[in-house]
């Protein structure tokens, strides 16, 4: 089966959860819009960004729900019987989850901007005065890449946790939670132990700013690249292990 067909199958399966999330986001923003003038504006703007915080959890939950439905309807056994490599199936699920996240993120941003964008722009415009545009773009891109990086890590760890839980007939939830905890422990433990071996890599510089007395002050944060590389390598290893489990250990 071609990779594109696998991705399309996953996208079709998740379309209901995508529609539900979009409806909930629009209803949430409409509700907040009716509170303008009643609640503090800063609180309304902050609560309007809540969908962006919940989006990764929703996408991960949707992917796990798809796994659950495949096992509940026994369609997983059809996939396992096909001559398709495990990594291709899992990569298709990851790709579909990221496509769903991109779509939901764009729709959530459009809903947010149409209802609260003007007010937010009025609030942040004075804060940006005197700040080079390239600083704003650079900081925004770095935060976006970091956001996507950790979403991919979370998706891979969720896949491995769920697949591991399917190896037993009882206490699936307990094994799922234990596998997730072990992966998190490895991220933290090995990230600290092996980071010194990657000190030769350039650090990540986050250049921020704040205003005081009408003067722009630069705030610079330096992040070591080593821990991120270790997390990336571990994630690749977890994905490879997930593909092996899916292909070799889960019985048809």
C-alpha cells in the first residue's frame, strides 16, 4: 500500500474529531465574545488562546483513539496482514496527526484573529515599538519549531506506549502509563548524562526584549543544543522500536 493512501486513510478516520474540535473552538470564541465588556479584556484574550494549548493533547488523543478503534473493529488485523512495513504505517499515522494539527491550528488562529485580533494588536503594538522586525520573526519561528518538535516527540512516545499496552491482555492502561513514564525518565536521565558530549554544537539563542520607561531592553537566553539532540535521537530510537513491535511482535 502506498504511503499516500495510508495517510489518507488516517485523515478520513480522524475527520470527525477534527470537525468536533473546530466546532468547539468557534463556540468557545463566540462565548468569550459575548463576555466582552463584562469580563476583563486581558482575561478574555488569554482564555481565547486556550485552544492552542489544548491542540497537541487533542491530536494525541485523536491518534490514540484511531488506534483503539482499529483494535475494536479488528481492522488492525487487516493492516497487519498486508505486506506493509511497520515504520510506514506508523509514519503515516504521525503525518496525518501533524496535518490535522496544522489544519486545526490554522482554523483556530483564524477564529481567534477574526474575533480578538484587533484588540490583541492594539495591546502588543506599543510593546513592539523600537524592536527590529527580524527579532520578532526569528523568535516566533524558533518557538514554532520548538512547539512542533515537542509535539512530534509526544506523538512518538504515545505510539510506543499504546503499542506496548497491546502486548498484554490485562492491565493495558497500567502498562501504557508505565511505558510513557520510562520514556520520560530516559529523556531526562540521558539528556543530562550525555549532554556534555554535544557541547561542540552551537547553542540556541533566544533574543527577547522588554520596555522600561519607553526604552527597549534586550533579554538574551542561551539554550544548550545537546539535550535537544539527545531527545531527537531517543525519539528516533523509540519510533524504530515501535515499528519493530508493530511488525514483529503484535500477532495477527
